[in-house]
C-alpha cells in the first residue's frame, strides 16, 4: 500500500535474534529517516544492566534518541502489558514530532503485545504466585515445568525449563482461570494496536554457525569490557544483596547475568561460566528464531549478505523520507 493511499504515519520494526546486528542497523536507519529508536528488549528496561545486556552506549544514545531504556531498578518487575502502553505512547510522541519510530529488539512477547495486543488473561495474583514459589522452593522449577507440561504442553514446549518467571506465570494463569495460557493467547486481543503502517523486518544470518560465532565473540567482548565487575556492582546494591531469591528476579534471570551471578556465588569456575553464558545466549537465539518464524508478515534478511535488498525495502517503504547519506558519527 502506498503512502498516498494510507495516511497513517510509518514505523519500522527491526526484529531478530540476539547479536544479529539490529542495533547498528537501527542507528543507521534512524539517522537516514530522522527517526528515534524504541527499544523492544526486556533486559534494557533495567538500570545497571549495561554491558551484559549490550545496552546502547552513551555515544549511540547521543547520536539518536532512544526510548524505553532504564525504566526500572533491577529488583523491580516490568510486564509486556506495561511495555505496550509505554511503547504506544513513545511512538505517538515521536510521530507528533514528525519523526519515524524504529522498533528494535528481540523480545518477542513485547513485539506481540505492542503490534497485536494481549488477551484479557487474569492479572497477577500475589497469593497464587507465593504458593507457586513455595512449591518451587520445595520441588524445584524443573518439577514445576513438568507440571506445566501436563496442563499446557504447548506452553511447556515454548518455555525453557529454567525460565522460572514464565513457568510461574503460566501456572498462575491456569490456577486462576482453569484455562491454559496458550488458550488465553489464542483468544482475540483487546488492547489497541498502534495506528501506524509498520514495516516488519527480521535480521538473521542465513547460517546458524555465523550467528553462533557472533554470539561467542560478543560474549568475550563483554567479559573484556568488565561484565563481571558490573555484576559484582549489582550484587552490592542493598536491595539485591538483601533479596531472599535474587535469581528469581527478571533482571537477574537475563541471559548472562544469571550465569555470572551463579559463578560469583561459587557454583562453577570462570571457564565454565563463559561456556554456560555462551550456551544460554545461543539457546535464547534459538527461542527467538522459533518465535520469529511465526511472524508471517515479516520479511527476512541476512544482515551481511542482503544489504542491498534491505536498502531497497527501506526505500520502497519510506519513499521521500529517506536520506541517502547520514551525518558522521
């Protein structure tokens, strides 16, 4: 559909697995489109998760305005529903300034909540959550995951056995409503979708080995940049050092942070920590790719091989808004 026949403002969604090159392309396109970046990353909402979350640097944020970064302290929570509200507001404000929102990140649930809406499943119930947490403390999250497999095999296949937050939420929804979280998600969404024309693009290397090599290289770069010192600093924060179960907090469960925390607890040596961190990141990328394959209206590109095709897709969509060159960084 052309811009002339559709008066809605435009937005671009750059999706993809971790380490696929979304940040660099988002920065380039934001400058070419006079745009602003809306982070779609569940780790970047937390203050103090900088190196291990590959948070945009101060220089990158000075080049292009970024939104939905550093919204919560690491001992707090932030839901997909909250994200959808905040992202819709940010997009509206960006468009009101005559600029283009560029949604960039790899958190599929956030993209789903924003672009498709969420069903009216039960809200969080502290008593039910406390009961599930108590069971998990006694039986372990692996047993709770097995319990989920009995009531919702689809969710159990989608949720990793170590993802305590999502296991807890799926069990909570079932116990509160008698319906599985998969059934709820299949129901029609009620939340409003943003009034934008959205170009949905997936960045993913065609060869899995290339992505794995990028993940390993980036993890080593994070270690060299002081990732473990960053986690030591988090552990010194009073709210985290006094927390009875810090590894159950969404921020500390983020890929890399959980493994670093366990290593600093003495669970395993440095070499094993590195291997576990890289493996967990690869598993995250695998889950992200599985979700992305369900986005049937998204176009896939290899960020290294398909640069010309990416530029063509942008030119066809953005038209006269596009600048052929960008100012130097």
